C-alpha cells in the first residue's frame, strides 16, 4: 500500500473492529488477554494484520497496527478484560470520542455472537484467504470453520496420519479411482463447535476431518450452513 500523504481518519469499520477486539478478547493460560477465538490467531499483531487488507485505508502496516491498537485501547476500560486502556495525564480514564461513543452505543446491548458475525463478514468481503467464519449445522448448532487451520501443513499431515485418505462422508478414495495420480490426495476440513473454540490448539483427531472435493463443497453448499459429517452422510444416495 502507498504511504498516506496525510493523517487518515479512522473509519467506522475500524472503530467497530477496535470495540470488538476489546470486548471479545480471551483470557489465556498465563492470565493475559489474547485475540478473540474466532480470529484463529495467537498474537495481537496477527489479529491486527487480519484487518489490514479490509480496512487499511492506505496506511502502512505499522501505521495501521498502531491505529487499531489505539482504537482498541479506547474501549479497554469498559470491559473486564484485565487491561486498563488509555488514561490522561492525571491518571483518569479518557472519555470516548464522538465516533467511538456512537459505536459503543450502537453495539453495547448486542449479543457477542451478533458482533462477531458482523466483524467476520466484514473481513471475508476483503481478504484473499478467508477469515474464520461462523455458521450453523442443520441441527442448529453454532460452529466456526477455519481455512487457515485446514492449510496448516503440520495439522494436515497429522490429520491424514490419523484419518487416512478415505472420505469420511462417502468413503471415496482417489487412489482407488484414479490410480497412482490419485495417491495421497484428499481435502482436510476444519470445523469445531463454538463452545469449544476457546481451545486455541487444534486436535487433528477431533477437529479435522478428511473429505473428497465433492463432499467438502457440499458441506458449505447452503449459505450460513456448515453441515456436520453425519448430516452430510444422511444426504448421500447409494
């Protein structure tokens, strides 16, 4: 991105992102506050970088990180997240600016899930590698699925070592069908119930499944629906 020639005003989207980060951060094992689970990252710098392509508005990456961090700090003292946020020279908490106050008033009574869906939708309209997405199974269970974890080489290998190369929905095996050219080929799908998403470490045995290309696409065929493997199996006609 080009370096802006003058100060870039913070957009409403950036302020909502800062509010989300302050409100939805998670407490880590060392009692610190880390990025929200749904962003599927460990550090705050990684979290800020996810938003960069979507709402960078011409800033350099460093400028954007600083601006989003400042925005997040504005809201920190409003939540019990272990952070004190910005204080003035007298040690008093700073009051919200007009734009930040508008965002706070707009979202303060909303459910966390509603805020999270809004933010992830904002990200997925702009980034080349989709951010984690929230959906439901047909049975109504809320889940989030992550392309980033599906593409992690170590996690993929572990999942393949555990599950093998037969599609866990329909049983299709590429090597059996195509011979040598299909050997070692299968797709990996990550999906975990939202209630369990607080566990940052992915368990390749329970959180990752192997699917053929057709079944992987059918899992996501319906808008805002992510079929469970059993739900997909119920559709298969033998």
